[in-house]
């Protein structure tokens, strides 16, 4: 879409990137994006990771190397968050190095692998493999293949499980399989995807309709990030079960989980209405609709 419709490029170049530039902190090296416009604001590794991933995707869609150059520059900041404490991995926040989180390591693996695909530079592949291995070793639940939230520097695990974290490891495993041909990465991704489907989707029977598994109520942006991983895996193994229910969720939410202004609820069944709406929820819904529009589901497998 970006490559075909120049109006999207004009929004990115004329509005989004100039807005982001206000967050760019050039007073501390390496240069990175801060959480707030205010000088001296904390700089989070995961915030910068998400931007880097987006820039890689924009480069893939447009072929314009200025986006890739910015993605590579951001990676320099990500590298500054790695050390040997806890055997490796990336911290969550530059100013509060008290934990290493799945949300700063799983997307870092995805990011590195996207940079490898864009540049062919092997050091990105090696970094992606190392970050994936560290996250799997220290933050996976061996019982179900899902991922815990973080590990404190004393080794204490925070065992909360979020859909975005496991979804990013699904995507990282799929990308590693694509880059290396190693079947173990594909098996990892398939196991975690199945666990995501079991944990973050719930059985739902609409009035007068057929039962399906709907994405559970929660942080919708987390769900959108999970869908990135499920879509990456589908492109490899063709198992349409998960994305089929993502599509059914989106179809049902469109009809039953929007308010009078057309804004989405966080409960896709429409049963729980919120008086306030979060912009991130609406953006996440737009992402999922856009992503699914590019997927051709073969539900015969």
C-alpha cells in the first residue's frame, strides 16, 4: 500500500516523522528517542525497538533507504542496552537498569532479523539468534511455551504473561526459520502460537451463530502485536486456524464492539462497554484490519 499510494508517504514524511523528531534526544549518546518531549526524559529500549521495526517495514514497502538508515541508527542505541549481566539480553529502560524484559528482547530479535533481511549483514542475524536464545532460556515457561514478562537482576522472575511478548517470539522464530532453514525455530514458533491460541483466545458463541475462538478482552495493541507473529508463521506453515479466528474476531467486532462514534471497545464480544476510548486501541484495530487485508487464508488445511 505504501509503495502504491503516495498519500501515505506524505503523511509519514510530512507529519509522523517530524512529530517523532521532537522526541529525539541528541544530548545523550547514542542518540535515541525519549519517552517524552521534555529534556532528560527516560529512554526505553522497547520504545525505540518498535520504531525501528516500523522503519524496517516502511523500507520494505517503499525501498527508500532513508528509512533503513534511520532503523540502523536506532540499532546503535539498542546495542548499548546489552551486557553480560544475567548472561546477556537487553534492559528495559536506560535510566533504570533493574530488569531484562521479554518486551525488550523478543522485539529486538525481530528487529535484528528484519535488518538482516534488508541488508544481508550477517552480524544482524547473529544478534537476532543470540537475543532469541537468551529470551528462550531465561524467560520462557517450559510448561506451555509462553513467555514471562521479565527477570530482575537478582534472578527473580515476574511471571505475568502478555500476548505481545509471546507473539514476538512466534515472529522471531518464524523469521529465524526463514533466514536459516532450521526446523527447530519453526517448531518453537508453532508451539508458542498454539499456546497463544489457548491462552489469549476464548470460546465464544454469538447469538444465532457458530462458535469460534475470539480474541480475549485486554490490551488491544498487545493483541495486534501477537497477530504479527501469527501472520508471520502462517506465511510459512499455512495453518489458518489462528488467523481464521483473528478474522472472525475482527468481523464480529466491527458489527458488535463499536460505539456510536465508531470507536472500538476492548471487549470484542461487545458485552463490556467502556466510557473512555484509548487511541492506542483504535490504532491497533487499524493495524489488524490492514494486516489481515493482505493475508489470503486457505482454510482447507
